[in-house]
């Protein structure tokens, strides 16, 4: 901790200036072969340098502010978002920041609010955070650590957790254990007291600066004993009250913080004993690692997170639930637990006596069961009874689950289906989303399999990641290049001995990504209704987010050479154009247009394959339509016919069937298909809203405004800048 408040040499400042410019040059330079995987290393190296030496944070902030002012002056918008995130993350890592630097940061952020989206949104969010940090130095650090490590406090009850899900199709099982060890390697000692000491030490240093004796405070915190929790609660009260009061009386706040500091020094039981080295580094968040083998694993983990967190009044240990056996009160059997104790672990009804009596028929049996897969929903409904039909705002949801998936387009296809399933379950009764705010993140990783259509030609399995990178250059720089590195690190880890320490690189990237990326890019989800051939005429409804491929296996594929198509050639007789005409399909679609004036169209033609892609082409930036490409069977016409449509109905006119593959995933392949219907996926929550008419009606008899509400379902992937939905 030495040198925390001391000055730095001009050599260090010049080095920081060079580091920042190297990061900015990466954004301006064209991508080169082999350099993509090294892009995020410069950013990670810079923040890792600040973490190991907090004394360089102040000169780094000055360099970043100068570069932000320069970027605004020369209108270099590509640099603004990276500089903003680097600036605020450095503030989060800093220990003490002078008052004049706070004012300069706020003025710089305030000037950026005048820029268009998304720059103004990011700048406004950070300007509010910097104003709050200026009034109560250290509050951003305190809130971050409290939320990520479940440091209970009534004044700040937010709770966060990161869930990492890897697709077993992409990650070999031999590398999963090595990857799990790197992701779940947290700070030594999961004791909450360690994090509370860090919060107290960091906050006092941030507020008092040189007036605080670092070693003496650290030594006193080590020997507080059970009183440490009381001092932590007092500190949170001081910070939250300061935030509510605003910058009314700065001297009163400093005096109160000084008294808090003196109380710790005098309350230490044995301050003469040596203490461990003081640490104020920002600890990594709590991360749980999962192999995504079953489709409902995300739902189950979210339900467990909602039920067994200390923030939830319905939280119980697994053993407690197994021991609890309260049966129905009207069965003549006396329960093991009194009703008064049972009510203490359940939320009270928000309605009056009449509403409570009307709901007794549903909650007649007050019983707690072991939450197996079959009755987790019952436990959730009992936990939130009384709030049925009303949705809590985002600020009132104390729990935030950060879902991070690692994989390729196939993985995002599974995530889209999981989101649709969750929305479908929540359509009638808001159980999970009433308690948990769900944020989704994506780190692209692929094994780059070969295309089943063209052998030897690798199929691009990261088309969605490429689109996210084109929308957000900072995402492309820090996240897109990690795919190859993650597999290499896991392979290196698996070959090393078990005694070797964990590699924190991947955990640092996950921490930065989940903390900073709060602006989603909404990927459209499309639904497809698949009708099979046969007497049963069964149908299946699925969703996809990348593409839908149609293949006709019954069509003969003839690879003709140029000589085969020339009359008079010896080999010409072997080629019969009538024999390889493909399958005749009928396509009825709504044509997309720039003016959104959709027009019904139709056609019938022969084709050997079809590809429906959700992502826009380089000339069309709209995501409100899909691109339909038809493959011509005639070798003399290798070009494909393509057009854009909002929705399409495709069926074969002959006694043939075709195969459908969703999101390049063999696990989502359907055979013997007769017809498909593709359309934008509607949010299942809108189909079960009884108050839609009253909510969107101006007056009785007036035209409803519900038709103007966007009812389509999208997959929100958090990035560093985001886009409008």
C-alpha cells in the first residue's frame, strides 16, 4: 500500500500515455491475421497494472480525461466508448482521487451527454455515478463488493451472481475441468469478513486520504473480532445517508467519517499483534460454472438463486427443507411447524383482508417440500403469494443473475429457446422474473467444425459474434478475440500439474465484461412452425436466432463440369437437365421495404436448398426482416436468388420432403418436413395479459394503442455500447 497517495515520476506518466495510445491504435487499425486474439491483452494489462499499483490511478485518470476531451474535439467517436469504460473502471480500482479531478471528470462526462446515442446514454450513466462517487468517495466500490459477495445490509439489499454456462459441443470434456478451475478461482478465503475489511479500508482511505494511517487501520480491522460486522453496517449507513442528503455539508460527512475511523482504532482488541498486508484490490465476483448439458439447467439455477439467497424471505437451507413437514391443516394431522413460524419464511400478502380470504382457496395447504424439479414452482408461488398480477420494477428486484454463455451460434440458438421457454412459463404467473433481473452475456468460442454441405470448407460458426463486433468495436476488441485464447488456455491448464496455481486471466475478463457491459444489443428471434408429412400431420414450433437451412436430400446432386454442358461433347449425354431440376416449392411471403410498407408476394420455383438468415447483409442494416436465399440446381447458373421478407410460408408442391436445421445445430435438425412458416417470434407474455385493453386505451370506445407496442421477442446480449431495440 505504500505509494498510494504519493506522486509518480514523469517516466510512469509517459508509460501510461503510451499504454492508452496503444489501446486506441488497436481500434483505428485494420484487423490483421493473427492479431485478433491479442487485442484484449492491452486493456487487461493496463487494468492489471493499476490493480497491482494503485498509485498510478490518478495520473492514468488525467491521461484518460485528456484523451476524452481530444476525442470529442476531433469527433473521433470510435474512441469515446472505450475511453469512458476505461475511465470509470479505473475509478472503481482507485483508492484516493483528488477533489479537482472529480470535478474535471464530471465536466468532461457532462459535455459528452450532448452527443447522439449510444454515447450520450453511456456518458449520462457514468456522469451520475461519478457525481455519487464525488459526494461519497468509495460508495461504488462498497456497492459493487456488497452486491457480488452478498454482504447483507437493509439499506443496500441488491444481490448479484454470475452464472457461466459452456456448451459441451464446443468444449471437449477433457478441458472442462481446467476451465472450471480458472473461472471459479476466487480470492483465497471466501469468508465475508475479508470483504468487509476491504470495504472499510477502501472507503476510509477514499474519504480521508492522507489523514488515514493505512497500516494502523489495517491492523485494527484484523483484531476487531465480532464487532467488525457492526462497524460495516455503520459504514454503509454513513455512505447511503450521504448519498440521500447530497453535497449539502461536506465537512459534516468528513467529521463523521473521521469519528468512524477513530472508533475502529480504539475498538481493536489487541492492536499490538501483527496484521496481514492491507488489501484494497477489487475482488472478483462470485461465479458459478456449469456445463450446459440439459435444456432446463438455466431455469433451475435461476430458481435456486431466487429461493436460496439470503436476500429472499423464503430462503431455506436444503436440510431445513427436508426436515420441514408441515401438512394440510384440514386433514386432522397436526403440523410439525407452527403457522406463525411458517409465515415468517413467506412473503406477506399485499392485499387487504378480502383479498387474503379470496386467495385462501389456492393456498389452503401451507406446506414446504424439498424443492425437486417437480415442485420448485409450488415453492416459488408460495414465496411470492400476495403479489400475483403485479410486476416489480427493475429497481425493486433485489436479485440480478448475470447469465454468461460460451459457445458459437449454436449456443445462442439454445439461449434464445431458453429465453422463450422462460417467458412462456412466466406468461400467466410472474414467479421468477418478479424476483430476479436477468442479464445475458456472450463470449464467442467455437471448435470450427467443417460444413456438412461443402467438405473441407470451414463453416462460419460465429456470424452473430461478428455482427456484435461490427455494432460495438470495444466488444470486438475485448471479447471476440478471446475464443481461440480460451481453448488454448484450457489446453495449457490441462497439461500442467495440479499444483500449479490458477490463471486469473479469464476470470478478470469475465469480471470486466459483466461489470461494465450494461447496454444490450437486441438480436431478433424468429419462430418457425414445422409441419411434417404423413397422416398424422404433426407440427412443431421452434425458434432460431441465426439462420434456418433447408435441404432436399431426395434431390440428386450432379457436379457437372464445363464440358458436360457443351453440345457435341462426348460427356454431354450424361447430363440431363430435366433429371436434376430440384424440388418445386411454393413461397408466400411479405416483402420487406425501407418504408415498412409490407407487400404480399408469392412464387413457385425449383431449388435444391434454401437458407433463411436473420442477420442483415452489408447493404441492409435493418434487423426487421430475414434474408431468403435459394440455391439453383442448374450448374450453368451457379448464382442464387435472394430477397428479404418479414415472414414466409414455404411448402413443397410434390410428394417430397425436406430437412430443416436451425442455427447450424445438428441437435435441432428436423426431417420429413412438408412445410414451414417463419415469422417474428412474439413475446409469450403478451398473449396472457388481461389488462392490455385498459392499459393502452385512451378512453372507452377509442381505438386501442396496443397495436403500436412492440410485441416481438428479442435476445438481449449485453455489450459495451448497445443499440436501440
